[in-house]
């Protein structure tokens, strides 16, 4: 078990290193391949009336004229020890962890990300709890009552949930439940948990339900398929023959065997949401990582976009690392290997 954990940790660190290279290449190498030179990359950080000499001097100061390997080394070094940027009139310092420096706002990216991570995490964790409970519960009941009215109705609703995009269901939920019936608060009403827990729940409840409706539909269908396959296995019949209660057979044996694919997609879904639920945050005007990325793309502030990508990468990798470790808890065969 210890060897398995160490092996997965080493693999996660190696994966982060590879992804950092790919991310850096996308933002700095690909533009060069497409024909953008150092001066072109520096032009967005100077005024429109800047001369060619000024643009070139800016490119030199910001390191855009250095070889790609040197640029990556300086950027990676900045993550651990910080970095200094020569802005011409002053030397701006980006403290560690320096995940990027906005040359437009002349401010480090990390403090902005740190302010928005709790917002996105609040949205993701609440929705995840709802979709796991509703999706897995519905899938189990549908499998046990296969062919019944409940099974058909649940799968019909699940199919509708998978088919409807979040930007449509979000807008419809706002129009009906927030503005017409006034049951929930409208968009942009996020309150930090530490400030007021009740208002925190009230402001995020409608986004939670809307987001959970989309994901729970997928989890219900996947759980139902897994349970139908698992409940026909020989060890399930053996457990029943031993006289175990039906509840223990379903929960301890049937559901446990069907959870492996659920864990797999949950690690991906939850990691992606932590990286920024862009459509949901945009619809409900939630100022999280997703909205931050959209604004940065509109402003063509590439260091901000790169910072969001790196944070999302870290969350996705570690979410899947936790899933891999949970495999060893749920499936004894993993521990044996």
C-alpha cells in the first residue's frame, strides 16, 4: 500500500512537470511557430503609439528575445523563488509562487487567483455533494427496480439532464426560480462562508442545483449500468445464499463493485470544476476562476490565462491522485498489486 502511494505521488509530480512544459509551449512557443516574433508578443503590453524601438526594448526587458529554454527556466524558477520584471521605469517583483505577472495591470496573478479559488471551490464542492447523492441514489434505485415506472421516469429525466446545456438550464432557472418566483437569490449574490454561512448557502443554492442536475444525470445512468452488471455476478448470489440482508448485499457488495467507474469520472469532473466552471460562473455572475479566465481572454492578458490553466492543472492532477488512492480502499485487488 505504501509503495503504491509513493508510486502515484511520483507519477503526479512528473505529470505536473510535463504539463508545465506543454502549457508554457502553448503560450510562448506556438505563437513563434505561427509567425509571432518577440516584438509582436511585447506589442500588447505597450501603448498604441509606441515606436518600434520602444516595443523591441520592452521585448528585451521582458525576456521575449531569450531562447525558449531560457524563458521556461526563468518562468519555472519564478514559481518557487519569485521573479523580477524590468518595466523600464521600475523593477516589479512577483513573489513566490509567481504563476504569472500581468504586464497590463502590473500585478502578480497569484493573489487574484487566491481570492477566486474559494469561490470556485464553494461552487464545485456543493454541486458535487448534490450530484453524488442524487445521481448515485437514483441509479441504485433504478437498477433495483429495473423496468418499473420509477426506472423509466428517472432515466428519462437523466437523458434530459444530459441533453440540456448548462447555459440554457442556468438561464431558465434564474428566470423562473430567482426572478419570477423569487425562491432563490439571483446571480452575483455570493457571500463568503466565513462571513455568513447562511447567505453563503442561499447565494449558491441555485447554481448548485443547476450544476448538479447536469452531472447527476450522467452519474445516475452510469450507476444504474454498473449496478445491473454487478448484481448479476456470482459473488452477489453467494452473499445472498449466505443469508446476508439485502441492504448489506446492495451497499457492501453491489454498490462497492460499481463505484470504480464513478470514482474515475468524479475525479475528472470535480477537478475540471475546481479549475473553473466557466459557463456556470458566467451565467450566475459568480466571480470565480472561470469568470477570471474569461475576462483575461477578453483583455488578451495571457499571463492571467496561463495562471488559471496551471491552477486548474494542479487541481485536476491531485483530484485524480486522490481517486487513485481511493481505488486501493474500495478495490482490494489494487492493494494486492
